[in-house]
């Protein structure tokens, strides 16, 4: 009977370990999701500045949040672009293409010194918001 007690104790310890691991990680996901939604709201608030610098900053911030949301959804990749390429199946083709265009606009804003219309920036912002909300659920 003593030998069975050891096996029972080991089994209970393993079961408790799995419960802590899986139940405990659910809270972290909720907190991470909440944090990402807060970051999304803060980035959108940059639009109220309504000057070129704040609009560009909003696009850059949203692209970073998109990368975090893709990682949150379990999409692998080192960069936002790599993650986005690996996320094709999560979106309809037309939506995916528009999200990719928003990401490319971010790259243009960061790497090239050209003016971008407010219309293009608002278009990108709307698709970033769409994608992030879709990924976070």
C-alpha cells in the first residue's frame, strides 16, 4: 500500500502542475489581450493631433501593435512582415491585401522621405484596426 501511495502522490502532483500551467496561462492571455487593446486605443488617440507627424506616428504604432497581435494569435516570424506573410489564411484575400498595403505604407513612411495623403493614412489606420481586432477577437 505504501508503494501505491507514492504513485498516487506523483499522479496528483503532475495533475496539479498541469492545472496550474494551463489555467494560469489563461489569465496571462487575458491580460495581454487587454494590454494590446489599450495600446490600440492609445495609438488611435494620436489621430486627434491631426498633424503629419502624429498621423505617421499612429501608423508606425499600429504596425507594431499588429506585430504583437499576430504573435498573440500564434503566428510565427521575426518581423511584422514575416508574421503577416504567415497569416494569409486568417483573412479573406481582399482584406489580407489591404492589411499588407497598410504595412507597406508604414515602411514607406519610415524609410522614404515622401508625403503621404491623409486619405492613405486613414485607409491604413482602418485596416490596421480591423486586423488587430480580428486577431485579438
